[in-house]
C-alpha cells in the first residue's frame, strides 16, 4: 500500500510517500524568501507552492522507486492554514485522486502534528498526552486512539510559535522567530527578567498575549528602540521570554499529568523543536515516570510525512473524503470527543 501525502498550509511545500508502512520520501521545500518581509506573504506563498508541488511529487516518486500509478491513496492537508496556500495542495491532490481513480483523504494539519511522534522509531503509547505547539496553535490533548481525541486546553489568544515570532520581531531578530530566539537565548540568562505567565480560569488553557506585551513594555521602558538593545541584554530578554513559555507549557502539562492517567507524552509542532522546551518536558516526563516522544526536527516543522501517516490511519479506520471537500478554518470536530 502506497500513500502519497501533500502539505501546503503555510510556507513549506512538502510531499511524502509511505510505502508499506515505511516512509520512503519526505521532501520539504521551505520558502525562505518570506524572511525579508518579516513574515509569510500569503499570495507569494501560494505561487511558490504552485511552482514546486509537481516537481516535488515527481522527486518523491523517484526516490521511492514508484510510478504515479502505484499510488493507492492520496492525502492532503485541508486546513487549518492559509487559504490560498492550502488550495494548491488540496486541489492538486483532488485532481490526482480523480485522474488516478484512487481514494482521497483530507487531513487536518493539527492532527497531522499530533500523531507525528509515530514517525519515530520509539512511538507514543495510547492513551497519551499530546502537546501541539506550532505557529498557529497551542493545544493540550488527551489522545485515546487514532480517532478519539479529547481537548483539555488551548491558547485563548496567541499561539506559542506566534509569540516567539512576535517577540523576535520586537528584538529585531527576523522571521521565523523561534530558531532565532533559541539561538540568542543560549547566550542569555533565563532568570534575569521574571516575565509573567497568565493564570486562567481554565487550568489547561494558555495565554501568551500578556507575556508578549510585557516583553514589549520591558523593551520600551529600558531601551531606546530595538536597534539599541545591547547584545547581552537582548540575549537575556530572549532567554527570559523563552523561559516564560517553558514555564507555561510545563505548568499545564504537570496539571494534566496529575489528573489524567496516560502512558506517554508526545510533544509536537514547530515549537517542539525548541531545545529548552524539550529539556523541560523531558524532565517533567521523568518526574512522572512517563515515556516522552519528541519528533526529530524534520517532523516537528511542517512536513508531509505526518500528513501521509495521518491519512493512512484515517484510511485504515474507514475514512475517505469527498472530492468536493473545501479547506476548513479550524479544528475538525470529527475525531474530538
Ligand atoms: O508547525 P509549524 O512549522 O507551522 C505551523 O503549523 O504553524 O510551526 C512554526 C512555528 C513558528 O512560529 C516558528 O517560529 C516556531 O514554530 N519554531 C520554533 C522553533 N523552530 C520553529 N519556536 C521555538 N523554538 C524553535 N527552535
Ligand atoms: Zn504546522
């Protein structure tokens, strides 16, 4: 059984093939040109996806030693994401499905991230606590199976990755902010500034908007514009901000582990690539004597391997999608209980 996965929700075009349970290709083309605009420009993103998607499919087939006719199921991210960008991968996948007369499966991007730990050799064990931290989402989920997910909490405003990107902008560190903050933070003192983390009524929810504002106020009160922050101060701000995100994520994770019986923890999404977050979550897992799975960098950021894998599991559970399927804006309710 050969599954083709396509991802085009934001600024990565990716094509993957899972052949008889083995990942034989996971090609990722990143649109680095957005950095000069300080963020993703949706229209430019759509055009770039359009140019690269067919060559990537051809390369993925070649790498896997397959022809288009060998593909049994075609999966594509259908949302959430940038609408124009999503439409490129989704429409292409639907067209392939129609012409090859093979089933099509619309995959939710967040569910793709959520199960990306299964692309690793050492896999999560159900039930697991899923922590999805990306540029658009921050979610704490109780995952009982491939089709049964319970949402414990989410961000009420900015996503964790969004906060990294916005704070990086304030510090003049450029886009994407996460890796740049991590780099600056490595040279800074995480205890230097005690940035606050929000305490909400719902114990598993997150809020990063206040944290972002307090970083802005700190910069405004202490320095004359982002260009005039001395390097060591900039590193300390980055480290202290990163430390606040780490504290928020670990606080809610600890709460969930105290209240729900799980066999493992799975950290996923672009922000899961952050070393400080990985270290803290690994410590939390050890304290609770739980296994933790963190996908390697290739599977943390946007990639089609996770889309193909999620599609495979949906197909095995008996799901296929109609070719009239349109991109959707939020979480798919279907597998949430
Ligand atoms: O999952 P992802 O690739 O795309 C979305 O689905 O949003 O996540 C992208 C986010 C960006 O906000 C980026 O700054 C963040 O992940 N990110 C990081 C790191 N690498 C990427 N955040 C913190 N530390 C990192 N090392
Ligand atoms: Zn993503």
